[in-house]
C-alpha cells in the first residue's frame, strides 16, 4: 500500500527567523539550522513531484497537480517569520494546507502526498498556540483518516485509514519545539536584560566617580590657583609703585598658597586612592597647614567613620576653609567635630574679615560641591550667617551625616 511508507522522525522542524519581538535582523535562537530546515522542505517537495501520481495537464492529473502546488506552497511558507504572519492569518493558511493535504491524499493514487500532512501538522504545533494547534491537528487526522476510509471503502482493512488518523500526531513534536524555543528565548532575554542593567550601573558608577573627581579637583585647584594668581597680579601692580615691602609680602603670600596647594593636592591624591584617613588627625593637619593650628574642638565619643564619609567631610572642610580665606581674610576660624550616637556633625565657622578681601570671581561650584558631598552620604548641609547667640555675625558651614 503506497500510504504505509516511512515517515521522517522530525516533521515539525522549527523554521528560523520567526521571532516576533526581535524583527527581521534578529539573532536566531540556538538550536535552529535554517539550511537544514530549508533542505528538508525542498526534499519533501521534490520527492512528492517524483512519486505522486497521476499528475498531468487535464482531468484528475490536473487536479492532483494543482493540489500538489498548493501543498508545496503551504509547506515552504514555514520559513515565513512569525512577526510577519499574524496568528489569524497563520491559522487560515495552515487550515487550507491541511484541507489541501487531505484532498491530495484522496485524489492521488500513489506517492508521498501524506508527507505534506505530517509536516504541516508538525508546524501547526510550532506556529500556533497549544489549543488551536491541537484542534487543527485533530481536524487534520480526521480529514486524512476519513479520506482514506471513504476511498478504500468500509470492507477494506483498517490499517490504511487508521494510518491517516496519525497524520496529526507530529503536532506534539511541534509544541515541544515551540516550548523549547520560548524557554531559550526567555533565557536570552533575561541575559540581555541583565547585561543592559550592568551597563547602566557601570555608566552610573563612572558618572558618579567623574563627579567626585571633579569636586576634588575643584577643591584643590580652583580656589588655590585663583588666590595665587591674585597675589601675583597684586605683586605686579605694586612693582610700579616701588613699594618693595608690599611686593615681598604679596610674593610671600603667593608662595604660602603654593605650599598649601601642594599639601591639599596630597590630600586629594590620598582620597582618590581610597586611602582611609583618620578624620580627627587629618582635620588637625589640614588646619595647621592652612594657618589655623589648635582651633579644632572634638565632642562626643570619637569613632572611625567609613572611608567615603571621612573623605567627603575632609573635602567639605577644605572647601569651607578656602572660602573663609578668600572672603574673610584675617578672620578667626573655629572648627568643631561632634560625634553623636546617631550622627556626626562638622561645623566650620569664621569671624568677619579683618582686612580687605582681594576682589576676584569664584567658580560658583564650591557650595554646590559641598552639597553634593553631603547628599552622597544621606546628610544635610547648611551654610550662612549666624543670626543669634554668642557667635552672631559669624559665617558657618555645618554638615551633618547619619551614623
């Protein structure tokens, strides 16, 4: 009996490039071999062309030839990507293919026409959702079994038309392949999402580090170089007056600022290297180098702070002292480091200027940088004149960070 020939083991081989979410240029899901699927489909068509009979220009042969063309088109359409064929259109296309396959089995007298039904059933499970796939595969089995039964007659042996009922079985293979494809895709999507999140996190970390370096560079260079430049310009102006004593004084101030800038640069290098600096000792050394020894007052139980907290508090102190030297030259400076159970507070207070400040424009980034440093630590910063109490009229910067 021509309908009892060998059936290929994998009639539902998945086609490539059918990812509706990735588009035409998407990567194929691992496990797909487009060339193999194409070769198998073409092989079924070629074998059918050589074996299915009758096939001719008129009568029954013409009908078989037309059905063969329709079946071939339905089978080769498996290569169409899913994003280009909506589910409803795929359902119509595969339903017509099933009807054409059953009709081809009924009209042909020999050949491998049944292969079209097997391969289409497998692709039904791969292309459609489970429920419509099972329904359409059942229709395919019933149609093929009924065609064989009616063609052979009720008195014929049962094996041929029972064989027709099995044409819908490959739908299970298609459903399994579709489930595997979806699992692989989900794993790929999860990996890509994790990669995007890692890239975003790395970019955020880079931007945060660039902001920190920018603040440190500003603290060291902006005010120091501006002060040195003003002293040198003042010395140049005083040369024309012939007052050498004031020229020497201006040069001495410029040299002192250079020395302070070098020391501040060392602090910044330590901070950029993530060195853990003892806050109290570092503050005392910073005050001594800036001409304010012995003004640090420490209250509460001293404890070591995390490296980021200590580094940022030192940066705030550095910026506040630089601002005091620029805007209130000669004014006394007092620094208090207060350790409370739930917080640590740093206060830098300076008295009004005792000598004229050299005019010059700052960068405007000092206070912004201090607020950014405190925000990174989850604390608060206040800066402004003291309006009451024994220190009324002083200017105070206070940074409070949680424990």
